[in-house]
């Protein structure tokens, strides 16, 4: 079975954000010494920078946390 490139990319992105050494919002590595978090679904989620932290806080504050569920569940 051939897996489309987009599906494979989404799969690896999902694996990356499940690891606390990666930003839950963008998937990039969290630099050493950076300790930024946002509570999403009752869990503290690591962020790599103030920008990702601000965007994630805005997403959650506006009742749009399903964005993260939809991103993680879609593999096309």
C-alpha cells in the first residue's frame, strides 16, 4: 500500500508533538531553557516560543481547541 506524502508528513508531525521536547503548536523542537506551556484539554503542552504560546492561548480562549484534535486525527 502506498501512503501519500501528506499523510506521512501528518503522521510524523503528530508523533513529534506528542513528545514534550517538541512544540505542541508547531512541532518544532523546544530550545533548551525554554519553559513555556499552554493548558490544552487539561494538560500542560510545551511551546517553543512566545509566538506559539500566544497563538495557542488565543485558540483555546476562543473555544477553538478542537483545532488540535482535528489536526491530530486527520491523516490524508
